[in-house]
């Protein structure tokens, strides 16, 4: 009888963990979707600004490999 109760408790704990992980994944999905929508909105607002609003960080990157001597 003791083993049965122990198994029931383990099963209930696994179900609780699974539900918590599902909720966490859903929250992350929602945040990602909100971030994507915000990025799309800012891109749409910036699209009429032209090249002035674009980032120029690609010009400042280091070379991937060292130059030969």
C-alpha cells in the first residue's frame, strides 16, 4: 500500500512540473511574439525615414581572420 501512495505522489508531482513547464513555455512564446510585433511596428515606422535610421554597426566589425603579413 505504501508503494502505491508513493507512486501516486510522484505521478502528481510530475504532472505539476509538466504543467508549470507548459505555462513557462507559453509565457516565453507570448513575450517573443510581443517583441516581434514591436519590432515590426518600429520597422514600419522607420521605413519612411530612409537610410538615416539604419544601424551602421556592420562597418565597425573586426575582421574575422588576421591579415597576412
